[in-house]
C-alpha cells in the first residue's frame, strides 16, 4: 500500500434497486459519478475527517448522510431513495435521446439531476420532458460541462449529440 492510501478512508455505497444504483453521488458538493460505478479503481477515497455524502435522482428525495472517517477506515452506506410525492409527470411530453461520450456523465435538466447519459442512450431509451424551454447540462469531473437550451413541443423527438472535452476544473459540476 502506498503512503497516500495509508491515511485515506474509504466510503462504499450500496443500493438495493436500480434506482439507487443509478443515482448520482456528491461528496462535499463535488459530483463523483453514480452509485454503481464508484467501486474498484473508482472507489471513494477521502481524507480523514467529516464529509457530506449526498445521493440524488430525479423524482426522489435527496439522500444525505454525514460521515466521519479515520485513516484506513472503510464505511459502508446503504443508500435508500424515497419517492418524492410532489413530483408529477406532465400529461404531454417530448422525448430526448442522448448520444454523448463518456456515457457515465451526469445529466441535469433545469438544474435537477435526472440520471447519467447511459440511461438515455440506445434503442428504447429516452427521457420524457414536458413541452417548453429546458436547460440541459451534461457534467463529469475532469471534463468541461456541456450546456444547451432547447425548446420542445408536445410529442417531439429530439437528440443531443456531443463529446465532452477533457479539462474541466474541480467544482464545476451542477448540484
């Protein structure tokens, strides 16, 4: 083990359903990725001390937990997302597909995380949004954010295509 990993603590996230596994993860306000990918070489290693872990998914209440890590300590957090009963799907929708690389980037619509690119890429996969003007932000640490505004009409099918550019600055991600 290197000297660096001798002082770092690890947070491991576990989710029971596909909702938890595909939810976005923020540590101390910085987006890291989604629950199911944050293991192995992408595991969450943090300096000792207090950290705020927040997990988000569209249509669900944020899951938030403080952790206090000691050097070399590993804490397991069981993420449980609760449906947000205030959220209502519009009666008419437009369909948005994504063709974006990397597919693990977070997708925000009007400031709300709705999932990661891979959930809206490919045959039979699209997000449904209400007609009107929407701001889309696609974000991944280490890449520049991609932002666009689109005005959609009822039953419209629309595709967003882009390749994220490397070189974003830490702290640039939406919350």
